[in-house]
C-alpha cells in the first residue's frame, strides 16, 4: 500500500463553482394502508456550486408496468419539506427532502420517477458529468394483500482522506423484516444539458417534464473505473452483501460517484430493488496554513487565469504560487509594489485539485485549495 509523502491535513474543496450541482440521492416509500403510499426522495447538491438550486416543487411521474410496457399513470409535484446542510468539514453538501402521499390501485407495479441534470463537473469516475444527470426512482408493488415499505438508510459520509480507511456502516430501518442484499451497481442517467425551451423539458433537457419512462440509460464510467470499482483504492472498495458496509482505503484524491443497489426478499421471494448514489470526496495530503483575518486572500477563475486578490488591510504579499496536489510548484509570481491582485496561468493544466500559496511580508505563508474544472 502507498504511503503519504507529505504532512497530512484535510482538503477543503475550493469556493470555485460550476454550473452543475448534483451529487447524489436516496429514494424510498412507505405503505400507509388503504392504497396510500408515502414517497420520500432525498436529493444532495454541491452548495459550493453556482448551479441550479433544488427544484421546488419537483416534478414526478408514476409509470405503470403492464405487459412489458411502461404506461404513464399520473404526474404530480412535490414541494420541499426539509432542507439542510450536513456537517461535513471541508466540503458543502446540501440536502433537500421531498415527501408526498400518493394513491395507487391494487393491481400491479408502479415506478415513481424524478429526473434532473446535471452532475458536479469535477467528478473523476463519470464521463462528461456536467452533461448528465440523475434518475431517482422507487418502485411499488401493489395488491389486496400487499403493503410494501422499502428500507431506509442513514446518510453516508461524503468526505474522507487519502490513505485513510473509509468505512460506511449504514443504519437500516426495515419495518417489514425482509432480507436485504447489497451490491455496487450502475447509476441511472436522467436528463441532459439542454436549457432552452422546449428542449429543456425533454428527455435530453435539464429538467425532463414529465420525467421520462423506464428503461433508463446508465451513466458511463471512465476507465479504469466501473460500478464495481468506483474509487482507486488499496485494498479495493467493497460492500458487504449482508450489512451494506462499504470500506476501502483510497489512493488518489478526487471526487467519485458510488452507486448502491439493495435487493429485498420476503421468505426467499424477490420483492424489488432500492437504489442510492452519493459523491465521495477524497481529500489531499499537503501541509496548509489556513489564512486568518490578517492574511486573507480570495480566488476567482477568469477564463484561463486564476485571479488571486487580497484586501488592503491584509499583510503585504511578496509572492503567489500555484501547486498541484502533490505540492509541486506549477507557476509562481513575485509581487512588487502595493498591488492587491495577481494572476496565475491555468491554460493547459488538467482538471484537478490544486493549491494556491501566498507568501506574506512577515515571513508566514497561507495555502488554500482550488478545484480547476
């Protein structure tokens, strides 16, 4: 297993934002009796992004599966019932919860669908993530003697550190007492980058309205990643089929989508599959000194330049440098006079996590992380 070469500290992902925003979801349903079902969708977004805020309301579609076909049964809207930002140091994950009670007849299988584009642009293991979104579904089987409730899961950790063990032990609520089987699986795409009417509400649009029917296309993983191997790790990331525990030791910084399928069985009979997806951010290993009020500076990307600026009240700046995630200097600028800004070139550099280091006149230095898209 690789060893860290630099002092360990936590990577706080930058304030730079991008037009895309989605980083995961959970979906579930609960039988209330009398043909009533409570549907719950949880959507996660990168709140450091300038992308769209949560849909409020979201548009859902209910498809009935009959004779091998999916027929549109109904559409409706769900308003946000709860919005919060989980306490994750170094990143900003915002959560919206949508809950709605729907009525379904006792005659078969119904899939509730929500679709939205686009994914966070700096995801490493998904091809062209800024042009693809998510399909969020829960499937309900109805009948006179059936009253299904899907399992509920605790929120996964969205942040970990390179070379450190990552362990997610889900807390599971399964009121039916059914058996569950866990596995890594593909993540379904939903929507596309089209923003202009009428295409924006099509299946290739940012907000399909109504959401499009099954079957769904899967997101494409970039080599060498796959649904079963979503994170570069040693030992490899694995999921316990009985408990759902996800573990592994990541070997590369970056952001990685992970898809999980949960198959449900009642007395050995297959009931259905629940799905969830989340973005895992793996932090870096570079020693940093976070700026205080006397050493404050700010970052703004403009085209192929990164503008570093600092307030007049701050200590005088003597030098500014751009470093890669391993601490290698990519470019540097010596500051003369009393200027309050300097630019660093980004042209030709790959999309990755980098750091900006500022040298102050009092002999100290400050370092901030930065994500180049």
